[in-house]
């Protein structure tokens, strides 16, 4: 082992080992990217041989960089979910009106599913407990929405415990409609129609929940104002 001059107790990192780790990380990234491309082109039932063929590599080389097929599939799901969340999470910031925010979030998800049906099927399928899945993405989105609801409710002195059921009820509704639409091969609905139906339905849920709590809510209200100055919405 290479050491500092005259001091065997302080080893210097082997440059070859550092280069190998960098090479391994790049190869793992290449494999995951190739797998996603294969899924996009051929469907969610991807084989390791298809991934290897895409990279012009022997099949054992693909496995060399992962702890088996389960690990490979998990890393593929993680990258797909990271990409999806990177598009959806920015739409949950309090900019624009309530209608704008709902339309932006719903539209982003519907259009992503339409553009990437095979990726959607891949992350929607059953996975071992603890693995990444679409449920993990729903949890992150639902938690972000619940945080916004909690801030809004707290301004009115309303129990913040209502926030999570409201948020996850909406997330479950959107997910159910989208899954039903994609599973129905006879459906004649275009993505913009599904987006419109979902937007109106979610806005109706927002308004209905607000009425049940005695808090008026207009869909053209600015989200930032609702969070910062909710007293403006109180009934006289």
C-alpha cells in the first residue's frame, strides 16, 4: 500500500482505486440509462440481455455493477421517479392562482404518463417491500400538498390533522383516474380531456372541503395570498 513519506500509519488513496470507482459509477449510470431507453421502446418487461445488447456488452458485465436483478430494477425505478418528481414538485410551489396550481400539477402528471406509458407501467408494478415505487412518489407529492394545506388551515385555527386526509384523498383520486384511463384500451379520451376533467374535479374537491370548514375559497385566488393573508377570506 502506498503511504505518506516515512509514515505507514497514513495511507494515501490509490489512484487506480479512485479511477475504478469512478468508472464503475459511470458504467452503472450507462446501464440504467440504457435500461430506461429499452423500456421506453419495448415495454416494461425488460430483460438484462436487452440492456446488454443496447450497450454492446456481455450480459455478465451488466450484472457486475449491481447486486442482482432486484438491485438493478430498484435503481431503474429510482431514476424514473427522480425524473418524474423533478417535473411535478416545482408545480407545488405557491405561485399563481389555485386553478393555475391545480392545472399545472395535474397537467404535468397526465402529460408525463402519456409520453412515457411504459415507464409508468414499470414503476406502477408490484415491487418488493422497501423498494422504490410510484407509491413513494405519491407519498412525496402528497406530503408536500399536506404541508401547504396545514399552513393554510393553521391560519384559521383549524385542526391541521385534516391536512393529510385532504391531500392524500386528492392524490389517490388523480392516480385512480389516470390509471383507469391508461388501462382502458377502448378509451377515446385525449390527454387534454383527462387533464380538464381532473382539474375541474380537484378544484371542486378543494372548494367542497373549504365550504365544509366554513372557509370560502375561490379558484382564482392567489395561492401565496391564501397562505400569507387568510384573514382576507374570512366571512364577515
